[in-house]
């Protein structure tokens, strides 16, 4: 925010983000200053110094937040400035230049660029304006208690979830309790998370989906009664997952929120133990105040209520554009300000929206479009299945066929479970008039699904593994 006073745009990157593609982009953008914290894991630190050495060939000024020593093998020739030394030098300077620069800054200028998750495509840098960030809370009013709240956050600032938490903390006077992401989102350190929440009496928490099946058991070991609001976001949550949360925290409220890096708010709904009992509508969301939503077909025409299509939204919180990528920006955002989310969804007669998948996930079998979210929802009702993803795989005759990627519950043999699941699917989906059914032709078993660093399922890697196991080439 201090950088914005002089009209500077901050590009936020986390540990491990300085990839060759990002380095190439930073070079084309002509970054003038690179500030970094060298305290990170060994492989991340090595990547950092290698990237800085390449970026140092430009005219960028390097500033280290903490004292650091560059490895001799990656010696960087330009001087690396210390952040603390720069602060001391700044004390002797006046404010005149800052005030002159500040007079030219507008609310619609970009203030920060945050990276997309990259779960379904190459990551991009999303530019957000101060106007968008200030209006994030616009029209949404809720109180956890009469006191200032304490929020537990495990997302780093470069991710949109961490960035939103930071700015909400600033303008709502709440306290942020932050822990390193590799601890906060790891299945192996769940007890550490609960211990921090207990000791700091945190009131709000956005648990990662890996926590959900274990919440009730963790409640018996730790006092999490201070948690009054749980936020479910970052992925499509099933009715069963929401029920698990309400059972573990019967006296807490739940916010089911839908947004993206490109639009920080789209839909949300306040839930509690009573409303979650209605599983038929529990995943439906109200559009956030100040947000317009429409559902369109492939020709950008609004579809009838109840029919699936792409979710498009327009509001003051929609991003300015992808930094250094005008082509991608023009594909995602219309001249009228409509963001094409690439999410599939429906809108009912009451205007409530439901996310059912991604446009890229549609399976095109012969002349029929199949929505994998519908098949996944049924698979998750099978008691053998702990998690499932449905994808399309190449087929010479039909173009694509249905493949179910499943993680079985830890009981019995995978072979026996697979046979039982196939029989169950035969009964669930009989053949239709064209002789085809919605039963998956292929099943691929995983011990667990690969994850991205942002603790989301890596759909690209899931499909890559499935194709390799099935011996099928990329489409």
C-alpha cells in the first residue's frame, strides 16, 4: 500500500514462484526493484538465488528484507541493498517527492498483481486496483462477536486468499494470526494448526479441505470453541463436506464463498447447522451485493434458468487485466466489463447460482456434452469412495470417453473395491437410447490426488497420470 502512494505496482510472488516462465515475464515487464526475503527451504532458496542472478543482469535494484549471503556459485555482481539500511537513509529525506507522486495516483490504477493458482492452466499475474480491494467488503455485513475478531490465516500474501485476508484485516481492525503455509495446509501438521487456533482464541478459520473429515476428532483433543465463523472457499464443496463442518462446529456459522483471482467476490451464502440439512440446495449461492451474474452458452447468449452454461460476472471487484498479457485479458474480460470465469454453473428461478464444474472439463462424447460434476456427485455417494474426479480421455470412435479417477477409503483391497464400484455404476447408470450410459468406461485408482502448492487438486497432473496408466496419448 505504501508503494501505491507513488504509483508503483507490486507483483507478489511466494517461495518457489520464481520459475523460468515468471523470470522471463519479469524481464519483459522491466521491473525496477526486486525485494526478497532469503529465509526459505533449501530448494526454494536455490531457485531464488538462481533467479536473482538472472534478473540482476537487468537494471533492477535488489533489496533483501533480511541479512543474506549469496552462495559463492551464484555470486551476484550488483550490490544487494538492506531494507533496514534503506529505512534509515529514508529518514533523512523529506516527503515532498512522495506527495508530488501521490497527487497523480488514481483509485483505478493497479496496486498489486497476484498470481493465479495454475490448477487448470499456466499461471498469470492478475492486476487489482485499490478501488476493487476497498470495495471487496461492500454490501456484506456480518459480526462474529461484539469484540474485534481474530482470524486464522494459512495462505501466503501472494495468493488471493492471503491477500484478501490482509486487506480485510486492515479495514476491519481484526487481528490476523498467520502461520507458514506449508504447515497450515499440510495434512501432517493439522494438530499444529489446531493448537495455534486454541492458544490464540481465533474466531474465524478457512480450513483446507484435507481437514474436513477430521474436524470432529480434532475437536475432542483441542478447544476450538472460540471459532464462530468458518469459511469454505477455494474449491467446489460437496453437501457432505459442509455437513461435516456443521457437525464439528454446531454453534458456528459457515460462509460458503465463491470467487477467483480475477473476481474476488462472486457468490456467497451464510449457512448454519439447520440450513445445511437441506442437501438439495445447500451448494446454491446468492450473488454478492454489487455483483451482476449471467449464465451464457458458447455463443455468449444467456441460457434459460436452470440450464448449464459459463458463469460470467461484472462488478467493481473484477480485475483490471493480466499483467503483460493483453491477449489473455481480451479473452477473459469483455469490453463491457464482463468476466468469463470459465466455470460451469446454473441459475435457478430465485437467481441463486450453483457451480458445477469448469468449461474445460466438459466431456465431448460423440454429439453429447457430458458434465463431469454430475457423475462425480453420484460417485461420492458410494461408501467405498473417499474422493473422485471425472475426466474425459481420448477415444477414436467417440472423440472422448468417461474416466473416473478415484481414491478409495482405507478398507479392503483396491481390486475388490474397483469391481464393486463398477457393478454399482452399472446399476446407477443404465444404457440410454443411444446405447451409451454415464457409467465411466475407465477407472483409475489413486492413493491420493496430486496437489498444487496452494493445496488445490492439480487437475493437469491428475489427467497426466490417468493417461499414462491407461496407455492413452494426450488429445
